[in-house]
């Protein structure tokens, strides 16, 4: 293998990790941008994201969809909403399952699933989540992408195989319902984290949820990554997202 081939392989892997970190961290989009760098320079990969003006879309008639009994738990460094009413009703060994069959349940399922399929949380968490909570034609591709990203990230540290590879520095800010039926929900998740220069960056990621008959699952995006679904949100347009607050 020539030096050029090796270099191209490293660049391809780095691009895959960058895209996947953006993809599997819909809740953590900003944090993923902050940690991902272009292989050819010290320029943050976030510079490739085009700021967009997020305009109003279909919502739940402008009404709050989250329950009033929200509480918060830490998952991989991210403060996550939980509810007795909307779920998760089962939370053990790093997993989160059992969400209500309504909009509130879909929103909470979205944030919990996307955190748990992030490579940083480790295979003890992401493998069962990918196996049981990701559906669609590209579910297998997503499993491959997450595992490859985990191996790449672990190779940059002294972490043993099977262990988590760090915590995620991100804040879950809000959500916006794009479209919904009884069994299909499309929403955008808004997160905030420092970018490569330490400045605050807000990112919106579109997530598709599907009711399986017993619980909500995440529909795997095309190719197994969300790299085409992540956009930077300019500050004036964050008001178009509902906050993650009880009854809000």
C-alpha cells in the first residue's frame, strides 16, 4: 500500500467519523462538530456547515407536547429529560425503552435513542440500541458506521475495547415538530455546545421516529448517517423551537 493510498484511507475514515458524530448526535450535534476536525488542517469541521434560517413548520398546533412531570438525568454528560408519564419506563444497563404512544413519548424517545447510538457511549450501550431501536433499510449501515467510528475514536485514546470513549459536552435546548401522524413523527432537535474555538454553536438535526407497535424507534437515515440533516441555527431563529421544559 502506497503512502498516497494510506493517506486517502485516513482522510476517508476521518470524514466518516466526522459525519457519523454529527449523525448519531442529533441531540449532540454541536458537541460533535466541536470535536471533529478536518484531516488536512486545524480548521474545525463545523466550518463546512452552512448557517440556515430555520423557518416555521408544522407543529402540534403550537401546543406543548411534553408532560408536566419532567425530571432530568445525566447520560454520557448530557442532561436528559425523563417522565413517568411519557418514558422511558425501562432504564437499565444504559438502555432506555418504553415510551408513550404520543408526541411527548416520540420526542423523549428521539433524544434518548440518539444519545445511546453515539459511538462515545461504548458498545455495551450503542450495540443493543442500534439492534433494537433503529429501523429502516439503512439500519444495518448505521450499525457498521457507528462501530467503525467507535474503533477510530478508541484508536486515538488508551481506552480498552468495550469501554466508553469520553463524555459529551452539549446542552439540549429545544425541539420542533415538523410533521406527525399517529405512528410517524418528524422533528428537529436543537442543541448547543462549544465549537472548535470555544465559542457557542447551536445546531438543529432532523430526526424521524416510527412507532413499531410497542415502542418508538428511530428511522435510520439514508446511508446510516445524519450528515445531510444537521444545520447551524442562527440565534434569532432559536425561538422557533419549543424548550425542553415541563409542559413546554
